């Protein structure tokens, strides 16, 4: 008999816990002493869309937007993914009914939540049995090509939520500033950054290098490992490993930036899916966002250190790794 578990990841303005597993932060569930990573093992990933409209977005526009979001993820060159729109449904996104449903729900009590993704999973294998996404209709929404002042861009939030549905947690590649009521995004190099752009912005419609590397790590094409490389090493402080350090690799030629975390007590990290060539590597504390947006609060994440660059360029070979990077 399958052991099933349900959990919800609240996403967009403020997003909550995910469990780390390997190079990127992936959604997972602790089972005893191990972490089960969420993954769809049966493809295409079939989903329904609710047939209810909200001001500014018809049911058809909702479906078209969700389809574009899936298409953006399935179009990542080094990822092996397929999806299929099954049809419209009158059923609300509600876990446990055996169907993956995406649609609007009015949740005014969630006044900092634009959307959420929930899962029913087999805790033995990590297989996703069902996943639902709701967009909070208490907020104003838009599907305008160039965005609409005062309304949140549905495609940007759908792209983020579908990323969760596929198994990705959050990226820390972004910069915010504190303002009354929360944080405002100044810049982001990942759709999976846990804080949404302001209403009216359409900057979240395009995947960045970090998003593509992460999804390719979960659903890799057979050629992916031959075309890219990896960077591995340790982050230490006073001789001890640092858990939860954010490690980034910057390509000075292309300007692409991807990141990972040190996810073990010894401070070890691996960043996979790295384009070949020289990279600038640095470690930084996770201090530009709420820790619970990235990690379970029971984990001992160290943020008490300063930004540190590795003293040399790290040359990543195709199909190989830049190893022994100690920061």
C-alpha cells in the first residue's frame, strides 16, 4: 500500500518551507532520516483548469495562460518534460480528488498570498500523485500583453507556481528592500525567487539560467550531463562547515548567474547544469528574505558571515566538474 502525504507550498508574496535535496532546492518531504524529492514519474503531466472567471481574466484566458506557463518549462532545452491540458472543470483546486486542478479561489484571509501549490505524494517513492494550484482572486489580476497598472500579472505567477508543481523550491538569486508591509523586489535572476514583482510588472514571465539549470537537474535529458558541468566544494567558517550558505556561479562572458546551497553539516555544495567555461564563485548568507521561504525552520541555517569570493576563476569542463572549491 502506498503511503500518501499532503502538504501545501504557499507561493508568491510570501512563500513557505521547502526541504533541500542535492544541488538545487527541490520540494521534498522528510521520511524518517531521509528526504523524498517530489517528482512526476508519469508524463505527460495532465491537468484541468477551472471554468470560472475573475474580473480581468476569463476562463479561456486562464487556460491559455496556464498552458503558456507549462510550455515555457517544457521548452527548456536540457529538460525532458511534457504536459497536457485535459479540459475545463467545475471542481475547485482541492487536494485528494485524484485530479490536478488549477484555478482561482477567493482567499481574502491570505492577504500576502497570491497563489499556492499543494501536493498529494507517495512518500516511499516521491512520486506526485496529484497537485493543485490556486490563484487568490482577492487580488486583482491581468493577462494584458504589456501588464496592467495595479494588477498582478497572471502569467508571471503561473510560471512560478508551475515551477513548484514540477518540484522546484526557491532560488535566492534576487535583491529586495524592506518596506512597510513586506519586501519589494529590486532585481531577480530567477522566476523561482520567493517574492513577487510589484503589481503591473511582467518581469517574471521569462525563465532565467538558474531556473533552467534547476529543472534540468530534476528532469534531465540524457545529453544534459555531457553538455554541461558542475562545481562542487565546501563553505566553512572557523574550521566548521556552514549549512545553508548560498553559493553562486557567475559567467563573466554571458552574464548568467546560477546558484545552489551548502546542504550538509560539513558545508559541502554542488551546483549542477553549469555551462562550460570560467566562473566567478562566491558564498553569501541567506539574509535577503525570510529563511522559512527556503528551508524548514528546524534546520540550523547559518547567516552569520560575510560575502566571500573564491580567490580563483573556476573553469568548468564540458561533462566534468570544477571540484575542491573551498570558500
